[in-house]
């Protein structure tokens, strides 16, 4: 009989932001596990969000009672009368730990119906879903810390460290994606922990090159691309300056554009494409010249220093060079990335990278050595499966 794993995840399964937990879940599927993937809840509060399309998609998943993608994968988005949020009435430990009791239908009952109330592995990366530790049976458990959570606006509350400590002390293993998180994890007093950096689905990115994307037919080279979250830690001022300083270079951003539309100046060489399906992302990268990671480390140091960059490995797998702001974890990776320390250096290195002969095989080799299958093997080995 196939083993079962319940993923208690921040993001929903079909999210355009496919992060490490999604990739690990896919690895469990490839290795013949049955997977339930439960995301953080939505509530009436979310109806006020500017991201109407994503909220609508999450609501549809809830209304349908979850999505059965195959005999091995079921995904779900709970709906609750209220859910945790960084607002006056909802930023308390009571809400974090008890919202599920007010879910409609009760999400514990849903898990029982889907027969995931007794699993081989409980995997948690969401601070909102610690309740599974007492509500279902499991043989082994793991808590994945992918970022410095206090750096996110929705987590800027006093109870975050307490919730993390409670989960860390209850699970068998805590894994963390950046070496800069090691001290933080050790302070949580876990039973056991180890460094598990982000990886890449190498085959997905290295081989999925198709014809020129339709949008690119009117966007000539050089194409400078960014794919990922575009949030407060994104360096909007840098992109504004680069667009003005390099009018012959075209800057392409793929990701949620809500904040970008407010922060970025309308330039003829700036293209905000919005989100794109995960399956299509490699093609956009293959037809670009340089991948960039323009994070605002100056104003978000603690958050940026703890990031293990997924997109860097995706850029490399597609054979395109990467230019990134310098930060601690990135330096520790010893990758073939180019780094900058100032806006002037960013512009200079963009020019230089575009004119260089790129060692594509070196980039691809680095990515291949960091495939998600290797991360999966490390997890199951340490869990004793």
C-alpha cells in the first residue's frame, strides 16, 4: 500500500508561485506516495484583497470540496469565518491555533473523508496549520522553514516565534532552506534539524524551450527578466533607474503586478506581464538573455539574507546568466551568479554580462546538482523511510 503524506502549506496547489513545498510534494508523488495538499484558509476578509483572480480560484477549489488531480493527489483550500491576519482583531495566538474550528465545512472532517487522518508523514510549512499535530495521526513529522517569517508583513506579530517554537519542538525534524537560518532554528530547540536548500526541477526548466512567446515578438533583445514575487522587498527604485539608464535594454517582470504598477514608472522598455503558468515559465526564460534578482536588501536585510533563491537555479537550468544583489546566503552558495552592491554596479554588470560569452554548461551543471530529487532523498533518509 502506498504511503500517505499530508502537506500543510502556505500556498495553494495551483498558485502561480510554485515554491519549495510544491516541488517537494511533486517529488513525493513521483515516488508513489499519496499526497493531500492543504493550503492556508480563505475567509470573508480575503474578499477585500486586490488579487481578485487568485481569491476567486481559491474559492472555487473550496466550493468544489477540493480537487482530485489523480488517484494520488488531492488538494484543498479551507474556508473559515475568520483566519489569522496582521490586523488588530486577528493577530493573536488564539486565532492562529483555532480558526480551523470555524471552517466550513470543518477541515478536520474533510481530511477524514479523504482518508488522510492517519498518515505516514505530516509536513508543515504553514504557521497557520499547527493544529494538525494534535488532530490527526502520523508516524513521522517535519517542519520546513523556508524564510525568516518575521520579515513578511502578514507575520509581523509577536506570536510568530512562539508558534514556530511550538511546532519545532513537536515535530521529528526541522529543515531550513538557508544557512543563515541555522541560528534561528537552533533557538527553537528542535528535536533534530538540518539544512535543506531549495532546488530546481531541472528537466522541467532545462528542456521546456518552445517557440518565441507571443509577447516577445514585440520585445527585442536584450531581454532582462525577473520571475517571482514582486513585493515590498523588491527594489523598484533600481528598476526605474535601470530602465532610464539602459533604454536599449528591455526589462520583463513576471509575477503579481499589483504593487509594481504603483511603484514603477511607465517606461517604454518596461514590460509587466503579470503571472504566468508554471509550465510556461521555462520558455520565457529560454528566450531571455539575463535573469535578475533585484531585491531591496538595504531596507529588508533580515528577510533577504535568509532567502534561498529558487529563481536563481531556474535561470541556470535554462542556461541564462543571473545578476543579483549581494546577500549572505547567496554568497554561501558558491554559484556562478554575478552580484552587485550598488545601482551603478547593477547597470555596469548588465552591460558586461550581455556582451560576455556565457559558459552555459557551467550554469546548467550547477542547476542539475541541485535537483529537487536530491532534496527528497535527503528528507526520506533522515526520516527513516
